[in-house]
């Protein structure tokens, strides 16, 4: 998906933003390539939105640099704006304005005229599936349709770079799936996307790489597997076990007790007929555990190693600090 043969479409180098004694962004550096979806995650107040606002030329860094498609956000803000689409986590609605009028206003604001403007409106409303709602007042749209409209506004001038701040917030499951499909389609066109979200499962499914930020500092950058490998290298205890989820047909309490007595395995979690344990990563030992459970007469309906999630990575890397 990624095209690394050209310069990064998004680049931050030692970016800092200071508010009084607080470093909202502290020495952040990363790149996003053409066709890449980059997830930007961290707790509230970590510095995600401040970083994005600087990239969108809505704020200025205290020090450091940032570029969009090779142009400096400090020295060439007008050129940056032509190449960037910004989708904030909330946008205002206007009375007596319908979807087409709203997008038309922003098309004109970006300098689109005549045939180019009409083609842009048709393209964006078709892509976001707002064409059937073109005459509907925007203050009567659902949350999901408003998010589509905000995305359409960011796309109206066909930018190469998109910055989406919490695009899935408040959406129902179907709307989140449809948003994920649109993001994948935009990446397939070669656009670079920087996305922040608190819905980590969504980011894990759509992002090529993630960056984890806390207290203004970027703690880790890479794929989920790369970040986990690096973090667990410093935590030998994590490398000695894997998480196994066991489903039993009946009497889970007795099964859990047997596991603790026979294998000295502490049960991490019990939920209905599900038992979660930490056990050896050795495949032969796991097979022996399952065999002995069956020989013991425990009716096992499912026995699986739980895959590492983005939530696991986030909790491993961060410490829950706020500023």
C-alpha cells in the first residue's frame, strides 16, 4: 500500500508546543508515507490534537518543524492548506444551509470554479453517499451523516493529505464500518491519512502503523507487532507466557480450580463459562494442557491463544499519566 519512493507526505521533526510551563507537544518526530494510514493514539491531553492543529496550520510550533507534501507549515502555510484536508472532532452547523450548499461554499473557498467546482461536488457527494441528501438541511443530519459531510468538506479540493481527529466518535457500528471502508479507499488512492481515535479496535483494523503519545512525548511508533516486540523485550515476564482463553461447557469453577491445583496456573479472569489464563508459549505444553483437561473429563468447547490487541500495546507502553 505504501509508496516509500517519494518524500513523506507528512513529516514532523522534534516538534514542540509549549503553553506556559506545559509541553503539550515535546520533541515529536514521525513520518507518514503516500498511501499510509497512521493511527495517532494517546489519552486525553496527550498532545494529539495540538500536533494535528499545527499540521493544519491552525497553530504554530514553539520549536521544531513540520512539513505536508514537502512544504513547511511555518514558511508555506498557503501551499500546505491546498494539499491538506482537515477534519476536526467537531464542526458547527448553520441554519438554512443544505449539504450541497455547504460543500459548495467550501469548494468556492478553495478557489474551485465552474466545471471543476461542479465535478468536485459530484465526486465528493457520491463518495460520501450524501448525494441523496444534497438538499437536506445540515442541522437535521444524524451524527453519522454529519461526519460524512465533514469528511466531504476535507475532500472537496482533492488533497493528498488528510488529518482526521476522532472521526469515529459517536458513530454507530454500521457508520464506523462505512467510515473504515472510506478511509481504506482513500489510502488506496495514494493519500496519506493521520487519524486520532479512542476506539483502538478501529485503528488496529485500518492503520498500517500507529504512534503512541503521552504527556506530549511520542513513546512508540511502528506496527502493533513491532511496538509490542520492543516493549516486551524490556519486560521478560511478558515473554514467558501467552494468554489462553478456554471455554468449557459446564462447571467452570471446578475447571478453574483444577487448573490452579494441577498446573499451578493462576486464573486471570472468569466470565460465564470462559477462563482466561497465562501459560507457557511452548506449543507442546499447551497441547499437553488441553489433553489433560479432556482426560480429566472437562468438556472444553474452545481453547485458543488470544491475539495481542492494540489495547494491550497501549497499556504496555503508556503509564496513564496526564498533564
